[in-house]
């Protein structure tokens, strides 16, 4: 796995770990905040090898005697939290809503099962190996937040002031963004993606757009997305246009009586933002928006949503080749923590 061996300086006291790799899942940005002998980290990587690479890179910029004592999780998806356990004793801050939904997230054991225990010749098994098979989940221990808040929370790291602002439900049920006013920087988590189609599990699209408006209202010069290159305010406005355009397309097809699969396939076929990677994420975005339009107030099933996208990708990019029909299969049950099915 090609990982950065250094951090990118963004502003005084801010360094970015940016693993890159568009066109796939799981390579999340992490922001190191340092001042004096104090340090905080916004988000942690997906597995132990990635987190150890970040720690090694951070060691080159951390002041003598400094260690990461605070972690801020922008949300509780595993690719932003599974590295929490590599920082023993650190305080972990997230929104209360995020903490309440940790149990809804696929656990390390479930991710291990999806990448090892599902049939490799069926859509979800093929897709899980294609995009998540590079990560090691067998030695990950999910560590939940130790401090939660709702609304806003002030955080000081030495002389650096940060404001944590709850903007969810948007990408997930409990998103927050980190505003560093002196540095004119916002760390947006997965409210924003750059280089690929975004993926959002909670929605609605209007809620994600509102979160983008909140970010723009903070008047930043630099915006760190959850995945992909650093963004400018103009890039954020481009994401807003994407979300509003997609909302219009989805709502029109819902009103016309199309199913989720029909609507998503039709939108992708129009070439909607086809310069972006991972078009199958439009399937997830469409399904999530349909849930809201249909008045479904239940919890979203992340694995089932991913299976919908995997089915589309298998038909178009899978072993059968472009346009191959591919089987449509039900989502396999994922095992509970600690069951024998999760063993390697």
C-alpha cells in the first residue's frame, strides 16, 4: 500500500496526512494540530498499518515531548475512527449523535467477514475485496468517543483555538466540522469529497447542502475534505451545485414512479459528473434520498446500501466485463462481534 511518509504543512500548527488514492474507498485525510507540547488529531486511519504510518510521519513534526492527547472524530465511520486504539489514553471527542450511532456502524469483525467470508464471485464479495481487501481488520479494536457534545464545543490545543460544530445529520447521523479561525481552515470530514462521487449514508441531500453552506459561512481559505485533495471555497460551491443538481434529478425520477435502481441507472447513464470516480455511489445517494422522500424514518443499513452499489459496479466493471448482466444477490448477513465466522 502506497502511503505518504510525511505530512503536508497547511498553516501554522496544522499538518495534513493525505493518503490520496481516488477511485477507491477508505483513504481518509487526517489533520494534526500542534502547539507547544500539545497535539490533537482530527480523525484516524482505517487500520493499524495505516495508523502506524501516520504516527511515524507525525513524529517528524511533533515538538519534543509532545504526543497526541486528543482525537476529534468528525463522524464514526470506521475509515475515520478505527485507528483510535493506537492512541492509548487520548481523549476522543465526537458529537452525541455520532456516539449514539456507533452500534449501527460495521465493526472491524464485520468488515473482516465482508472481505474474507463473502463469496468472491458475487457482487458484494467481489466489491469488498476490490476496495477493502487491502485493509487489516483482524487486529483492530474499535474505540468509541470518551467525550460527546451537541451543538458547538470549544477546543484549545496549546495556543491554537478550534471550534467543533455539529452539522449532522448529513453524511452520517452525527457529523461535525472543525473550524480553526486563526488559520482560516475548516476540516470537513465526509461532508465533502474531492475527486470521486461523494457517498452519504444519512442525508437528505438538502441536509448535506446545508452543512456545506455552514462551512462556507465560516469564510475559510482552506477546506480539508474527508477524502481527496484540499479544497478551496470555490470547490465547496462546486460540491453544492453537485448536490442540488442530483437532488433535482432524483426527485424528478421519484415523482415519475421509477424504482431506486431505475432512477440511479438513468442518472448515471446521463453522464452526471462522469469525470468523477466511483459512479456507483450515485446508487447509494439515490437510495438514501428515496428513503426520505418515502418517509422512511428507520436507521439506514450501510451494508445493504453498499450492496446496491456493488451490484451496479459488478454489472459494469466486474469479472463479466463492461455491461455484463451479473447476478443480483441479497445482502449476506454479517456476523456479530466475536463469532467464529469472523476468524481468518
